[in-house]
């Protein structure tokens, strides 16, 4: 197949491309803003595969992704499927306009491009957290007027509806990963978002305070029995790579963890990896008078706290059906795997976080 991807130089994109190239008949076309970064990605692949990676400079925030007329003419009628991975993953309330410009308008531009090129299959990578303030995730569209924690969630829900509106023009499928973390075998990661952004915030706070306050304890407000739905990047890439052969039109696939770690256990592992032993977790801030430093700590991680606050569950019946009969096993993420991923992400023995 001829497969077109956005977000190909991101955390997940490189893993997915490597999977897609395992079928020696596939050709991969990648849309990038930074050509040099794309060339480095291409050069990191096996020499025999590099010639099957084709780089196109563009930007999803522009109509037709900013592709030149010559590129549009060359691609028309050649592309079998589009993966749309590119997104802005930030949770700040004041970034609403920027989030919608990238996540919603960007999706609209890629859908319009896919239609223009005559593409038959469109795979949209969304997020499991389109669930918003519900406590259970289902493999169906959520209403656009639901309750959301932040504009990121809202932008992805509305983008999903936009994708579905193209069902009469091409086959569309939606994939919803939860919190993507490092490789389950190596721990390799290059993300500055989600778990790694949280780890970075804790590390920065630790460095700023340990010199002047010694070994005093700092309180972090979080639901101890809440859970963090971590999924390894290789599991996500493996499931996405099944799409051209097995994804069904109009289906939504959760790529989630059926047995996610509890926050109290995850935070214990983080404390050990950073190390930040003088960190404690309290559940109800109203019962405590946080001092100035503790208020700074909790404000640093404010955008992540909604994902530490509850025990969400996710259906993944469609995904289990998708992987049935393949060599991809339903996710079982052991404590040892989580610890290894956290140690790798904390830059163990290097004193700095991976970026």
C-alpha cells in the first residue's frame, strides 16, 4: 500500500513507520514541517527501507496541509490510506485557540486533502480521554457538548465528529490511545508530554527546593486509589499497524490498559526513580494547609492533576476483535515493565530527564 502519515516524526510516528515498512511492498509518504528531522528519521531506518520513505514538507494548519501544487498533482490517485497522528498535546486552558487550530482545523485540512487525493481509508489517532468527565470509556462517539477537563479533550471530541462526517467519502476508523509511555521492551521514550511532563515538573521542583530546605516533606494532592492508564508506545504502534488490513469502517478502537497502576503505586515508583523520597501524597487538600512551596508544587502539575483524580475504565472490545488471530497479545503491563519505563524516562544515572 501507499500510506500517507502526519505526525510521523513524533514519539509514536517513528515506531509506526518501522512497523509499516515490515511489509516490503508498502511505501510511506510523510508530511513534515522540519525536513531535516524527517531525514534523520529516515536515515535511522534500515538502509534497504530508506528508499520507501518519501518526505513532503507541509503544515496541517494550512489548507491541503500547505503542499505545493506540484506535490498535490504527484500524490493525487496514488495514496491508499492516511494516518493522521499530528496533534498538539497540551492541557492549558489558555491554549484553547491554538489547540483547536492544530487539532480541529488541522484534522479538517487533512480530511480535505485525503478527499482531494482520492484516498479510500482514513485512520484518525485521537485519545482515550475524549471520555471527559465520565467514569467509563466506551468505543462510541461522545457528544460534543459533554463535560471536559480541558480544551485538548474538547478539540479531540469535535475532531472525531468531523472525521465521522466524512464516512460517505472514505472508510474512517478512530483509534484512542490512553497515556503513551516508553517502549515495553527497552523503555525508550522521547516524549515531553503526559507522564514525562509530570516527571519533569517534579524533578524541576526537587532541584529548586532541596538546596534550601533540606529533607523536609512536600505534599502532593492526588487520589491514591485513582489510576493512570499507561500504554507502551510499541503496543500502540502494533495495533495501529493492523489498520490497513483489519480495521473496520466507522469503528472506534480503544488502545488502553485493562489493569492500570494505582496512582499511589505509580508515585512510589516515580519517587524512587527521580529520586524524590521526601514527597508524600494526600487526597483532600481541604484537610491540610499547604505552605507556599507545596502550593507551588501542586500548581506546577495542575494540568496533569485531573488525570490523577479518578479510576477510569475503558471498554476495548473492538480492539480485542482487531488483534484476534494476530501475534499481538492483549496488554498485560507488569510492575517490572512500569518500573523499567519510569527509570528510562527519568534518565537514570544521567541526572536528567529524556526530552
